[in-house]
C-alpha cells in the first residue's frame, strides 16, 4: 500500500500562507483534493485518516467525493456542520465496511 501524509497550510511543518486567515475546513478540503489529484488517486478508492481538524476535513471530503472513499479513520475528530441527513448515510456506508 502507498501512504501519503500531509500537513495543512499553517500546521505541522507546512508554512502559513499570506492569506492564512482565509483558511478553513473547506479550503483545507480543497487542498487535500488537489494533493490526491496530483498523486493520481482521484479515480481510486482511498483510505482516509484524519486527526482533530483533519478529521473534519476528511468528513467534508467524504461528502464531496464519496466515490473516492473506501474507508475512513477519524481520531479525536472535530464535528461537521453538515446536516445529518447528508452526512450519516455516507459515513454509515464508509464505516460499515470497517465492521464487515
């Protein structure tokens, strides 16, 4: 398996952007998508793990690109502001694969 680790802008060892105050969960989700596209995984099923803020980003990524998610691992994740009517079916499908 290939593993890809990333820091969001302004986190870990990644630099802050000049307009960092515009960074939020949605712009971070777009950053993740660009990275996944860059490495050629946009049409593959991926296992996505997120810790804290990254878990919230992972949830939003799963909502936007459910066809790209095989499984997710959320550790100490922030919640999602999305209505449960959208989030629960996707997370149930993703998490259901973990317990089968």
